[in-house]
């Protein structure tokens, strides 16, 4: 569920059936249509999606690798029930990756890139639902990650952001919880303007830790 903002979107290869199956199943998990602890059949999902079993199977393998599900041999797959430790592990990994993003981009971010970032910051402060807030939040972080031009970091974070969207949507059911996070993003932006990499690592760590605490409190 990675938000897109690239100027090259129109040139991208159309999604494959595997991609569409992955998006559909992942979104069903995020929005709670497929419920944690329940067991589901690849064949049933393929029938519901109106496609063959092969792209659904490929999507299931990707969901397994992303940490959304467990495979039950001869039975199907089960949406994971995440413990507090599972969620803490997700955010610990996210912290390590986003600290590297800050370390990479803060010293050399340009005025033009900062201006391009402002709309994402503004969007975070204007939302009508928790899901809209979470998606706007990911757009902001995604833009910063893209500035590294490091595909390994970007790909790893895409997987983590999917999990954070799932966890956040399930736990942060009240708008006031999301509102508490808006000032943290403004602080991140101000540090970027100062080109202070050490401070940027500190502020991103505090932001992600605060997000984790809000999620765990709401679980």
C-alpha cells in the first residue's frame, strides 16, 4: 500500500495479476476483512478475485515473506495474530532503517527537495480518518526514503510500512491518537532544514518510539 508520488508514475509497467492479487489480499488484511487467527484457502480467494490460483499463490508467498501470514500445510494460510513483541520488533527494524535514511539525506537535502516535501507535511496535518492520517504519514516518510536512491533501503521500508499501516489501522482507532503525532513530523522537517544529521537521527528515533507507544497502548 505504498503511496505513489513519482513524476514517472505514468511510465511504470502495468501491475501484474500477482501484484493485483497481493494488493487485494494485503488490503483485506489491513482493513480487517481477513481476520487474524482465521484460516483461508488460496482456491477460495482465487475464485473470489476471479483469477487463477497461480498469482494468488505467488501473492501468498510474498505476504508470508512480508510477515502478514503463516502457512498451514494442507490447510491454507492464517493471518498472523501479532503480539506486543511482534509489533515492537517491527518498529525496532523501522527505526534502524529510518535512522539510516536521516543519516544519508540530511546533510545534502536541497532547498528544492525540502519544498517538494512540504505538501506531504501539510497533508499529515489535514485528515478525516485514522487511515488517511496513516497514508499521509507514509507518503512523508516514503518521500524521504526515496531521496536516498538506495533501492535496498526503499524496498525494506516498503515492507515495514505495510505492516505499520496494518498495525496502526487496527490499533489507532481514535482520531485524537493520530493528532498527537502531527507535531513530531514538523520537528523532523525543521531538523532537515538545519541539515543536522545527528539531531535528525535522534528526532526520528523519538518519533517512531512515540508511535510504537501509541500503538501498544491502543492494542
